[in-house]
C-alpha cells in the first residue's frame, strides 16, 4: 500500500508544481478551469496506464518486474539534471498539454505497478489516484497565488524524486513489488 501511495505522490509533484505555476500567472477566472482541465487529462493518463497494464498482463509476473528498469532510468536522469540548467519558466500553456508532458514518469511507474497489482487492485488504485488528483488540483486553484514562493526549492525536489524513482525501479527489479 505504501508503494501505491508514494508512487502517486512522487509522480505528480511536477504536475502539481506546473499547475500551481500556471494558475499563479492566470486570471482568477481560469484557476478552476486549469484544475478541471488538469484533472481530466490526468484521468485519461491513468486510463491509458490501466489499459497498458492490462495488455502486458499476459507477460509472466517475474518478467514484468524487469519494467523496473524504466523508472530507475528516469530517476537517474532526474538526479543528473536536477542541478543542471534550469528549465525555462512556463508562460502560458494548456493544462492538459502540461499534464501529458509531465506524465511520462507517471506512465513509466504506473504501468508496471498496475500490472503487478492485478486489474482489480490497479483499478481501485487508479480511481483513488484520479479522485486525489482532482482534490489536490482544486486546492491548488485556491492556494496557487501563495505557492509560487517555493520555486527556488524545485531542484531539490527533482533530485529527491529521482532518488525515489531509482529506489522504486531497483525494488521492482529485485522483488517484483512482492
């Protein structure tokens, strides 16, 4: 259960930060629309992950654990780039586009996780993810103007996320999430 919760938290911090940054520079009329658009895009992303997990369910569980290489590699990339050149600040973008652009880590972690959980547990986790994302997105729409002050700490969060991805990937490779 802890892996399911932590997977949600670490894969969505970047999306929540992007949502907060976009909402902070938007007009108040767009704040709730940003949250709704991001939530709908996230629901589509989770649905795609569930379908991909179902598709790979024909693979023996012992081989699915090898998919742990993907989050480990993404985590290594996050650690390496966390203290490199900082990304340009977002000026204006569709929140759905931002969610899809920041969602590769979600896909890399959710697909093997959902495949190892089985379709019933994965569907429950996916529904929980979607509901939680919507609640957090609505909270961000309300709090975003004050969140922008945390921007200087982004590189440390990215490095911590990278280390977590490496740990999850290695865990999947060695234990298959058992």
